[in-house]
């Protein structure tokens, strides 16, 4: 019913795009990575398990050394699980069950008892907010991907409206309808997600702030708190990430 794999990648950036018939649950013990599907991009940190439904094409990019556990699940046991990929908030029972399941042979009696616990916890887990949902409209998708590639881009609504040939009010309404975020909120989240990656690489704080479009460290820290609810240092401590400072 399931296959357990331990994985580890060195500091060299590692990127792979693939799909498989099984559902996949994986969790990081160490490091930072992002993963993408056609529906969005997610930031993964230790203690926030990721779920990918069966037969969904996805790409994963590591940012420095990473290690963790991957559990491939038979499609037959995935029916009650979320139908879209997601990263979930830290839940102690889910994390403990994943770790214990990963330490047992798949055919062990305890593994057979633990798997339903993992599935039930996953079905009811809360979604992690560090993600960038991608709009369905092709013009909005193009805009969103441009922002994600360069979140420091200072273009405002009027310029984006002209660039993608969509009336400003239509752009704002459709973007919010399709992502649940305003363009400004989406760009702020994209900036902070990129900043977390750069801070993880020990890039100086002032340089990170400039790289992602903020004119001052104070403005950057205010935006960081709006998105994560805390400061870069505390975020790093909470997520087990080295290299981030105030």
C-alpha cells in the first residue's frame, strides 16, 4: 500500500519535473525547497509536510542541502485525500506518524496500523499559507509568472493592465476570484517567498530587501511580518532554517 524512501541532496541546486501513478507525501528533516504544479508554487520547510495527488506533474527545486522522507501511496488509498497538491501546517501527530511510518518496513503490522492515522490526519490538515496560487486565465498566468520570476518588478496595476491587454478592473476582479489574493497581496507573498530563499543562502538582509523590491529594511521587515506573522530570525528558528538574520 505504500513505499518509503529516504532522500538527501547536496548543496548543488537540484531540480526535477516528473509524475507518477502513486500519491506522494513527503516531509523535510533539513533544508528548504520549492515545488510547483500547474496550480501554484509552494515553499517547503522542515515540519510542513507536502502532499501530491496521483498522476500530477510536479517540479521540485532544492535550495542548498536537503534531506527527508518520501512516502508513495497506492492510488486506491488516496480517494479521501485532497485532490490538489498542497503543503500543510505543522501538526505534531501527523509529523510523528510520518516519521514512525518511515522507520518501519511497509509490511510491518505497526505500519499497517499507522497508515490510516497518517491518511486521516492528512485529510484534515490545515493548509500552509506560503504558496502562490496560479490563475486560470492565460493572460493572468503570464503576469503571475512574470511577477514570481522577478517579484521586485515595480509595475503597478495600470502598467500590468496595458501589458496584458486587460481592463484594470477586470484584471483586479479576475485575479482575486482565481487566486483569493489581490495582485498586491500576491506580489508581496512572492517577494517574501523569494526573500526566504535568499536569506537561507545567507544573503545580507539589506541586499535581500533591495532584491525583492523594497527601498528600506524597515519596509521589508513590515512586509515579512504581514506574510509570515513574525520576523526573519524567528521564522528561521521556528522552521529550523539556518542563515536568516534580522
